[in-house]
C-alpha cells in the first residue's frame, strides 16, 4: 500500500508554531518599552520625569505629601493630593527616596515658625484673660503668679 507523505500545512504551522512565538516576542518588546521609559529627577523645587509609556510628570514640592520605596520594581512612589505616582526601575531609588524625605523635612521645619507665632498669640490671650481675672478680684495675686508661670512654661 502506498501512503502519501505528510503535507506541509502552512496554516497549522502559523497558528501552532509561529503565532505563540510572535506574540511572546511582541509582549516582551512592549514590556521592555513600558519599563525602559521611567526617569526621575529631584530638585529642591520639584520632582519631574517620565513614568509608564513615557508620560511626563512634573510635581511641585509643595504638592507632595509622602513617599515610599517600591521593592519589587526598585522604584519610588510619590503621593500628592491627586494620587500616587510610581517611578519604577530607578537605579538609585534609595538615594532618591532619602533626598525627597530630607527635602520634605526641611519644608516642614520652614512651616513650623507660623505655628509658634499662633502659640504666642494664644499665650498672650491667656495672660490677658488671667490679668482681667486678677483685676476683677476673681483670683489672688499668688494664683495669678502661679498660673502665669505655668502658661509661660517657667
């Protein structure tokens, strides 16, 4: 009995052999394109750079509320009122994270004096009220002196 040799079926080869390889290659290319587009620059005024697919980001430092590190993709996450922005595959992610935190702490220290002035105003108001109580003979001079030392932290 004579048998025909198996025929080459192009459609079968394309669907079974070539398509999965082509899809995996395309997927690998897209992942590389996605991950290679990340870039981050930190200055004392802002953080800017590129995130996924090359999208540009520019965050003024005043809008940043928190930062964190990303272990899985070695990166930095920056939080603001508009949400989190993740910078992935940053070579010096730990240094960037440290620098951002240092700048955030400096910003908080600059904002602190405004709180002190309001504390002074509260202290002054408390002393004025206390003096009025003394003048109205509601409290004695000893009570006034004692409370005044307590308010002034002496």
